[in-house]
C-alpha cells in the first residue's frame, strides 16, 4: 500500500496471558498479534469462543495492557512506560467501545441523559451537549424515545442508545465487542444497519467483533482469529472462499458460501464469494443452465 | 411474588409541578413536612387537607394512581393509628374493659395521625417522586448538597450512586423474577412451608442475584471508564437547573401555609397531644 496515513489503531507483536492461580501455567490469550486498522475502514473480527477476539478488543480500548508488544492509537504508543492517565483519556476520546450486554453500559435512567453521560464527562458546554445528544439519537433512529426509561426498551433499542452514547462523544473509531450477541434477530438487524450507516455515512472507523458470519460479510475486511493468533485477514470474498480453513477452527461460513462450496465440489462451476441469497440463487441457476446446455 | 412498586414511581405529565426546578421541589417538600407537624387542631388539619387536594389538582396526577400507592401503606397507617387509640389517655372515656381504656381523645388523635401520615405521603410523593424524574431528583440533591463539598463530602459520588441504584432497580427486579422462574422450573417452592423454610428457599435466589450484580457492577465500571468518566471533577451537565420566580413563589406559599397553620392552631378546639 502506498498510503502513508497513520492507522487509527495499530497492534505490534502483541502477546498477553491472563493471570492464573498459583501453579497453573498461564495460557496465552494472544500470541504475536500484528494488526493495523486504517481510518474509515469497516473491519470484522471473527473467532470462536476463546479465540482471543474479545481480549484483543480490550487491548484496543486500553482496558487491558499487553505483556509484550504494543498498542498504538492514532500514532501514539499506548503501551510505553511514560503513558499517563491523561494520555489514556485522550485515546479514549478517539476510540470508543460498545459492549455485549446493553443493560450493563447504560448509566442513566432516561435515554437522553445516558447519551449525554459521555459528553458531560468531556466537560463540554451544555448547549453543545444538547446538540450532540439530539444529533446522536437522530443518527441511531431513537429520537422519539429520548425521554423514555432504558429498561422499557428492547435489546436492540438499548444497544442503539449505547451506540448513541458513543457517537455523541464524536469518536473516530468505535469497537463493537460482540454487541449483537445478546440480541434477537430483529435487534441484530437494527444494530447492524446502524453500524453500517455509521461507517458509510459518517466515515467512522468500525471494528466489529462477532461470531455471526452474515454480519462479518458486511465489512470491508475480515480478520479471523484462532487460539490467540490471526489466522486469516482479507476481504470477505478472500476469507470465505476458504471454507475448509474456517471449518477447521470450528467456524461456520455464510450459508450461501457453504451451499456454493458443495455445488462446486459436485462439479458445478460456481463462485464462492457470494453472500446475497438472491445473487446466490442466480449463480446456481446459471450454473445448472450451463451444465444442462453442455449435455 | 408481587414485585409491583407503584409507590414512588415517576408519573409522566406536563403540569407546573412537573416543570418545576427539582431543587425547589425538594425544599418545598421539607417545608411541607414541617408544616404538617405544625398542625395541631381540627382547623389546621382542615387547611392541610385543602392544601393536599390543591397539590393533587395542580399535579394532574390521577387520584387512582395516588390511591394505589397509598394502598401499599395501609398497614403502617392502620397500625400507628390503632396504637394511638389505646395509648392516649384523655377525659372522655368511651370504653373501659379490663386493662383496655379507649378515650374520645385517643380516637381523635389516631384520626389526626392517620391524616398526618396520609397527607405527608401524598404531599411528598407528589412533590418529589410522581412529578420529578429520579435523575432530576438526584441532580437537585447533588446541587443542593454542593456546598458540603467544601467539607470534602463525596456529594457527586453519592448522587452517582443514587442514579445507578435507580437505574438498576428494574433490571435487578427482572433478573430476580427470571431466577425465581428458573428455580421454580427445577421444583423450588417459595410459597409454602414454615417461615424458616421459606427464608431458606430464598438462598438459591440471592446467591445468583448477588453474583450477577457484582458482574454487572464490574462491566458498568469498565463501560463508564471507556466513556471517559473520572468522577465529578471537570464534568459538565446537559441540563442546567434554573429556578424561576414561579419556583420561589411556590416555596414561599409553603411558608405562608405554615404561618396560617400556626394562626389556626390558636383558634383552639381539640389539640393533638404532640
């Protein structure tokens, strides 16, 4: 790549093991991970439970500190010895995080008050906070719930409120740590649409950690993790055209890919990198047609 | 188990009371409590009842909701008044049976105490909980107590704790119900057996509830940190409280009410023992 722009997040040769009880050998949660996230991109991090994907998220949001290697936020080494609390705060103004459980990240008893929580912490003037809160709620489509109590909302709505809380802080990068895992299918769709819009329209860098394949294909880039290492890294087409590798680490591939893979194995000439059901149907129809014509 | 807590819940509305500065509502509540305890005779109680009715009217809270809130407290009200019936000695004895003596004064006293409690609950719940969102209430408290920061009292931390507690009450209630259902599905029995057996049956509910509360607390703390929370220092607020002249007038009205009640007390008639 010829671009010389500083990546918003960069991870260099990072290793980490959770502290264990005495006597137990620590097992590395992350081993020699290198990863660079370009500003404005939409990256999915895929992995099975225990693959290290959530640990990686905690590294990038500076909740955990690496044992060796470093985390760079916007060109600043956050793992250096001389990092102060101010620096961490400063990095957190650039990179925000939305967690898995929507209930455990909402602080206030009114939706708009919760969205205001972050900007209030930044010490902004109240008129500016008001403007940002309204704007953020508008962006996630929750304006009409501004005065509601969070506990009366659905999971998807709560998660959108949590996202608004991060948007209102004007973060350049948002990490979604399995933010769709606890939601029902409708809630997942709501949140995914919101995430996608933030990236496409607001140009916010998105890091989406998930184990849902159909969510991962919506990204520009997919990083597959297994036992603390990066296994695959590429566009969704590149990654999902290797179903065997993914199956080996107990990951699924999108249903369309799986179907096309089996078609291909049975001798049909089909592409594997199709994730849209309609396109997939057309591809199969075309393959069958050309197969019949050949007979 | 019925976990309905209608008493003390915010009731959506747009009355003058709803829009009033929460700080003024807290001050008005304190004044009202003082005024209630100033009332000593039937005349002053009549004025108290009138003021409570006026409060209900301007708050536009449906009487049905207020009555529902009171129902939960029937026992406390009845208990305190019945004790008074037997306790107070007076001049006009009505019933004398063994060691039980009931006097007219006792009955009047019990009636006024019941009224006092009811007016106190209606007044404060209208002023504070029904018309004020919990967050406005904690904001108001934080700002009223702000001068205490000079004494290094953790005023901001206190109000943040209040806010989080209020935020998580419904969540934890929901969770309790979920755990109870899960235990019931495994054959747990919460409604029969002796008191001790029932108390023991609660242990399998409390243990998972506490565990999850601690987990939630940790996650919330992390989430708050990621949102740049560093305590009250340097924090601004979206909604700044403004007390208008109307709010001051409202508080003044309670002072006047107190003065009127002191005057009415002097009119005589039957007076409360305390």
